[in-house]
């Protein structure tokens, strides 16, 4: 079988033959053994080419999608990644990989929770279900990871004529989304028994975890190496600049990557120099950023579609935020036990029944005031919700007057 080792045409022919054997019902193990004997290591680009050829030759995309997990399992560990370019911190591929680490870490934590369910007593079940709800809510962050692939990365690959694999991968994204959504909905059920939960784990909960984990392997063994080979620095910079519009997944990049020597104008706030004109005045992006971060309150804005779109970054935030929450459904940014309160506030704001919802709590010796405000345009149409949090400990302790300038 040595004739396959250095012959790309023969390697791809053999790989196609093996994938079609899976299509015709042969077991993954038998096909994997044949692969190990005949092909050894396979360049990642050839895997993509074979997938595309199968589609071009008439194998329906739906069937290639069905085969995707099987042939990925067969190829696992056999793809040659030598020569794949290294990327600097903050590069879109670096961010994708860091997100994958967090996703795998989260799936392993959920697996441990499911093991605890097996050995739990009935009185322990409610707490475990609550923790599972929170964990699967966090897992839904994978949607932003997939959206950045679908709307930012895939179009550049398609310009290079690589159309089949992105379609297949997008199909797998949708399958995984449905499994994660199904898991979240299932865990909202009232009075679920241990037996019902374990049965659901086999059908939905565990397949969702496997889907997320398997996709990280497909990305890192095939998609990212291929993309690094095909895309230019300018392409990656465009992807990087647009990533924040969709948001990050369980990870907030500590640096903003920019190709060395690249001079394209930055697009982040405060760097464009454009004036923002409002009815009562104007300021630059830099000035607006300074104003919002100097106000003695924490501000978080949720748009009309219930997605977190902005948070202020003052030096002493009360509730910490990171950019991984951007474009995330606000419900998934709260503990599962308080989601019903979030739903009630949003529903009341959207319906017009209420315009504000105040709360105050004692936290770590501080008196914290939290208030939600409905934002509406001049026609009264709902635009979103503004959360404003403020530490009033010092203000509540004030007495008398201070009329003379006195710095602390």
C-alpha cells in the first residue's frame, strides 16, 4: 500500500473509497483499520477536496452530512497538520481555538454533573437540575462561535471556491443548536424524576455535548488549517474587525489583533474621530466612551431582541462583565433561578405595562441599587432595556451639608 503515501491523486481516490464504504454501511472500526493500513497520515486539504468532490459527483449534501460524524471519527488523529501556520494571540483562529478550550472544559463539567445525577438521592436532584440548567445556558454561547464561522469565515472560503465543506459544517451547526436548545427546554420541565432525567441524557443531553466536542476537532484538524492556507492577512483583519458585532463564546480576547504594518482605519469607538450629533449637542466617539465610563453607575444595554449589546467599563464596576456576553440572550446571563424575573420584566416593558423595575440589595457590606428602564422612541415603540446599577453606600451615609470645596 506504499504507493498511496506520496501520491495525492491515489490518496484522495482511496479516501473517497473509504468514505463511500461508510455510506454503504461498513462499520467505522473496519474502515478505520483499512485507513491505518493504507493511508497513514492525510493532508487536511485532501480531506476537504474529497468532501467537495463527493458532493460534485452527486452524493446529496444531506447524506454527506449524515456521514460527517462517521468519517470524522475514522480520520481522527490521522490528519497531517505539519506545516500549519502558527497564529499570534488575538488572531481570529487563536480566538476560535481558545473558545474551543472553554467549550470542551464546559462539556466535561456537564458530563461530571450527569455522573452525579446517576449516584444522586432524590433530595439532591433539584440542585443538580438547577446547575445543569445554568451549564446548558452557558453552552448556548456556542451559537456565537458558529455564527462567526458562518457569516465571517465561510464567505471568504466560498470566494476561494470551497463551498461543499462549509455547507456540511453549517448543517452540523444547526443539528448541534437543536440539541442544545432541546436540552435547555427539557431542563425547564417541572418535577422531573431521576429516571426521566437519565433517559433524557441518552437522547438529548449527552448528544449535545458530543456534538459540540466533535465540532472542535473538525475545526482544528480541517477547517482552520485550510482557512489559514487560503485567506490573506487582509481577510483575517476584516474578520477580526467584524467579530465583535456577533460576539465571543465563553472567552474574551485580552488583545485586539492587527496585522503588522496594516494601516486600515480602526473601527472601534474612539478611534474613528467621527462626531456623534444629537438634538442637544454632540461629541466624538472618544468623548462618548469617556463619558459612559466615568458615570458613577454600571450600565448594560439589552436591545429589542433581548441581546446584550453594550456595557460600560468604569474602573469600579459592581457587577463584572466581559465581551463574551455581547450578543448573548440576556436570559442566559442570569442564574437559572432568576430567569422568570427577567422574563417578567421584559414582557412588561414590551407590552407597555411598565417602564421601570427597581431592586436594592445588600452585598458584601454595600447597599446596591439596581434599576431596569424600558427604552422607547418618540413613538413609544420599545427599543430595549437599560440596566443601571449603583453603589449607594456612601450616599446613604451622608449627613448635613457640604458647601465648601473639599477633596478627599
